[in-house]
């Protein structure tokens, strides 16, 4: 920024005076539409909808009222018993591309399994497989599988580029694996980090720019920068 490298997420930017460059490209704020971009850590037993006919807790019951008033919506979903990173925005163009199958926005998950996956099961995941219901899965990345003692089980860390309904749970089911816990830890350049369940934060301008670049929208135009106010963050 302004000729200096910025490596702190707390740096504030004045869009009328500061010059922000991401990956060699200047971020253009001239077409800003006051879009809002949030990272939210969805707790378990919360549904990713605005309303639920069964009366279950929704993400908008957990988030402050202004989020629903601003008509923010989630980018994709996490099922009722899954937790972790959800992106929320009112930027329809970005949300559409992030969820469209023609744009591969990688999502990383940490899965707690009861059983230790056999090498053959991990290789099946890496090659791609067909679910019992008939859907063909693209190959996934398997980063690690380590045993843990509290809670007891095996932590599998994987990355997907698809977004089929309950894909990981169904994939593990077909491989004879029992999912005890499932959490999304990142999407594209945005990581959950130390964000606690039920809490949220604004995305940094560089995160928004990287998300947009990743789906062919460029780095500028709709980046929402709150230059003279404190970042929105739940406490």
C-alpha cells in the first residue's frame, strides 16, 4: 500500500487517498457499490438459511440483526451438523461465481473420523469416485491423516473443488468411514483462523480482491473498505 508492503490484517485504508496493489494489480475503488463481505464461523446445529420450517436455529439467529437487514446471504451452505467457515455477502456476482460449478473455488475441510482410513480409501478419494446415488466426484486433495486422542479418532484434512450436497459425509459413508466432526477451515484465500464458533469478521480488502481474481472478476470495482470506522467483528 502506497509503496510499502502491508502484512498486518488491522491496517485501515482510505479509498480516496491510499493506493492498494494486490499481486501487481491496482485495486480500483471507483465503482464501489458498498458491498459487504464477512467470514462467519457457523456453529453445529445451526441451519444455513434465513428461515427454517422446523423452527431450528438459523445463522441469522446467531448473527446480529443488521446482517439480515442488509440482505446478506451465505455463499454456499454447511449442513446442520457441520461447522466452520461461511462467507456472507450482498455481492451477487461474486457469490454466483463462487458457487457455480464452472469456477473451482477450493474449500479445505478438517474431518474427524472414528476409523483409520485404509490407504486404498485415500487413493480412491484422490482419484475421484462415484457416490452410491450415482454422482461422479472430482479428485480431491488429501493433505494429511493423523491419529488424535482427545477426542479419539483420526483427523483427515482434505480440499474439494465441488459443492455437492453432503458430499464429504456421503463419500465417507461409501468408503465405510464414520464422520464424527466436520469443519470447513478455508475457502480460497480466506481462512477461519482463530475465529470462534458463532463469531464473524470483515474480510480484508486483499482477501476480497483475491476471491474476485480467483473467479475472473478482477481485483477491484466492488471492494467494500471501511476506512474510517472500526472493522465489524462480533465479540
